[in-house]
């Protein structure tokens, strides 16, 4: 019998909803993939069972996590996984003929079947073609993407963290059904804050409970204030928390993988502080205070 003890569980299963389900959003190029990969690997090093989901059709997350190029070249995204899509929905990807589709199939085996192993034990699930998920098209690949997203219910110690393409409107309600937390990434620039704010409001409208702000690529003192004052000028937003991340030249030097940045860079430390706050939500309450005070 297959051991599914470390799998992403379906919503109906016992102990569901005790994990952490985070979606990372923001304007193009602000650092979403870098942050997602660093959070994922940091939490995995502390013992979390982490599934990193790449919902950006440009598919950068695997390389950023440190998966080798040969493995990456062989990844078949969920939307193109013919056998899986057909088994679950009753129709093949690309079959938009209006055949009867199962619209909310059970995707609780998705990680076991389709994820690829990344360093530190993170598992990568590549969505592919998600730009229309939740939209009007009732084709099998959209049905499976929406179901996969909406059915992310986790047990204690499990984390799903999803990297997205700029803008999340295409996800629609499936996003809020699958994720309870959004990290809105901005740089200290007016334009990125404006996009971040729009995204935060949309996430809020969709019903995502907790929305955090991450101000990335801060080069000098005052950058955080610059971002916050842009936010004020645009009408403000009640973010649950604000995290400042420094600009670090080594990110660019070590591209595409963030593997070498995880140990003792100021950026890693700031990201670990954020990761600790996210991850502490999924460990036993009794252990939570110890965990947060000792740090990792
Ligand atoms: N804190 C940082 N310090 C220095 N460089 C950074 C930092 N964060 C990200 N970068 C660099 O900024 C660029 C964009 O980062 P990344 O690819 O993570 O952004 P993204 O939001 O995922 O972009 P896209 O929207 O294109 O997917 C990359 O070259 C990355 O190495
Ligand atoms: Mg990216």
C-alpha cells in the first residue's frame, strides 16, 4: 500500500488545514521566485514537508530552488500531464470540445504522482498553463489546475508555497480556497508598490485571510520608508506584517540557484525570520514559543 503520510491531503481528510498555505505575488521581477525558493528550502531544513508550486508559466522556480538543468528539462507540467489530467477529469488536455468533465476531481495524490525532488527535500510541482485557471474556459487542464489549487489542505508540518506570475486575477476564487496567506512582494519603487497594492486588494477581495508585505531589494536606509510612503499615497492597506529584505549582490552572482545564499547572508537571515513566523503556525502550540525564541 502506498504510504501517503507525507502527501498533500484532500480537504475531507482528517487533520486537514493545519499546515501553511502561502502564495507569493507581486509585480514582475521584484523577487518572488527568489523569496519562494529561499523560504521553501529554509523551512525544509527545519523539518517541514514543503511542496513548492510553480504557477508561473515561465517556470523559473525549479532552477531557483537548485534543481539541475537535466531534471528540469524533463519536467512535464500538470496542465500537460495527459494521463493524469485524463484520469482525473475524464478528458485530455486540449480537449475543449465540451465533453463532460469532472470539474472538481480529487487531486490529493498530485504531489506523489507529479512532483519532482528539489534540494533539502523540497518537492516541486509545476502547474504550467495556469494563466486561464479559474477563468471561463471549461477545458480539462483548467479544471485540473483549479482543482489542484483549491484542494490544498494540509496537515501539521506541511507547507505549500506557490510562486506566481505577476498578477493573480486569473486564479479567481480557486486561489482563496487553496491558500490562506499571501506574501505581497514589492521593491522600494512606486510602480511595484502600486502593483503590490492592487494584488493585495484583490487577494483580500478573494477572501485570503492573511496578507503580508515584503519589501525586497532594499539598498539603503530609508528604502523601507520609501515603500511605505508610496503605500500611504496610494491609499494604504492593512498588511498583517511588513518584512524588509536587503539587496544582496550574491543573489545575482549565484543565479539561477539560491542554494549558496541560505546559510549566513543577511538576506537569508531576514528570510529565515519570515520563514520562522510562517512555519511556527504549523507546529504544535506547545512547542511554538520555544521554537520562536530559540530560532533556527
Ligand atoms: N534581495 C535581492 N538582492 C539582489 N538581487 C535580487 C534580490 N531578490 C531578487 N533579486 C534578483 O532580482 C531578479 C528578479 O528576481 P526573481 O526572478 O526572483 O523575481 P520574480 O518576481 O520571480 O520575477 P518574475 O516576475 O519575472 O518571475 C533576479 O535577477 C534576482 O536574482
Ligand atoms: Mg519568478
